[in-house]
């Protein structure tokens, strides 16, 4: 049964395939059920991949093909593969790995610029909160600020507003 189902894989060399096939043939022979040379040759030819198509055609058109033994067919296919190896090496299955890169730029800033930026942001924050800044946008002590607010309220109260 294994003899019927064995096929050459895309990423397999012919030598690896023929070793597996011949193991099956030898096991069958030891069990008393040998395969004929003709059947073994047919199995080899049918199990080959497209990259052997031209060699298979040449073998079959050869007048000596019917007289050849399976070992001769295997030998010719091994020679063919070794001659064509650089051009027809089977593709190897590889797992691809995608990597992400993060570009981090480290800019050195002047400490004075950082302090100025922090002070500016703090002033903006305080301005929006209306706390701690006088009318000119400068910092004022809280006591002075409260006195000014009280004076403004008293003036408004006296005016009747």
C-alpha cells in the first residue's frame, strides 16, 4: 500500500525519494511479494516532479528504456539532478519572520530651553486658573493678590455695583 501512495515532494531531492522508495521495495521483497522491474520503473517515472520532465521524455524515447533496470533509471536521474542542481534545486520551505523596528531619535536639549519651556507652560496653566498671576501676567504673592481683590470688591461695593 505504501508503494502506491509514495510521491516525491516539492522540497525533496531525488536521492532522498529513491532511498524511501527502494526501502519499500526491499521490504516487500523480504515479505515474499516482490515488485517487477517494469512496475518499479513506472512508479519512479510517475512520482517525479515537473523539473524532471525533460529527462523523463528522453528516457522514454530511448530504445533501451524497456531493457533498463530500475537501478539504471535511478542512476541516470541522479546524474541529471546533480548536473542541473544549481538551476533546479528544490525550493526549501522556510518560515519567514517579520520584524518591527522602532526608530528612536534622542535629541539633546539645552537645559535653559527646557526650563524656559516649563516656566512658560506653568504660566499658561496659572493664567487659565486665574491664580497666582497679576494683571500684567507676572507672579504676585498670594497676600498681595488677596488684598487687591478685597480692595476691588470694596470699591465696587461703595459704588453700588
